C-alpha cells in the first residue's frame, strides 16, 4: 500500500487556527480531502495538489505506514482528540522520514526544513500545554475566589 497511498501534509501559513493541513494522496497525484471545503470553500473532495490555496505551502508526501503506525500506538483522549504524546510521536516519525530523504538526496536545505518542522511542532505542543495549564489554574483560582464572595 505504501507505493500507492500517501498522506500529504502542507504547512499552513498566515493562519492562527491551523499550522498544517492533511489529506490522502494517491499515486496519480490526486488528493482525497474530506475537509477540503474548510480550506477554501470548494466542496469537491477530490482535487489536484496544485489546486490548494497559496498559503498551503511545502506539500510533503509520506507513505501511509509512517503515519498510521505512529497514530495507532495510543487511543484518543476522552474529548476525542489525539494525545500530545501521539502528535509528538507522529512528528518524530515524520522527522525521521524527512531527514532520511534529505540525507539520501544530499539536500542540506531539506534537512534544515525537517529540523525547523520538528522545532515548530515542539513549540506548538508546549505552547498549547502551557496555555491549557494556565487556563486550568485560572479556573481553580476563580472558583476559590467565588467561594469567598
């Protein structure tokens, strides 16, 4: 299956809500994207990679097994979201794949991009954790304050 079915990941630029976008790509260069309407309002689930908006940059293809193996290790959180450790594990797998490809093709620029993508993922995962921890602490403090009022 790895030679016919791929996951494609774009870096999403200039969007505060999304850092990346994922879809499924076939060997013929078509993309199956059931969330495509959220991208640009076009409801077609099948399109070419070059039909995505300009802020969807640097599409990278990954064999299906790279993504599926990383995501199958743990279940979902109670709120039906992936756990941070799953997302970190996925991005470690993606980094290994990208770094191996960069070394095989003797491309220092691609290796640099792999490191940057890994650093960006770490930043967003840590930032999200800190924001959630601060919010939870604020809720505790707020409930204590309300008890005294």
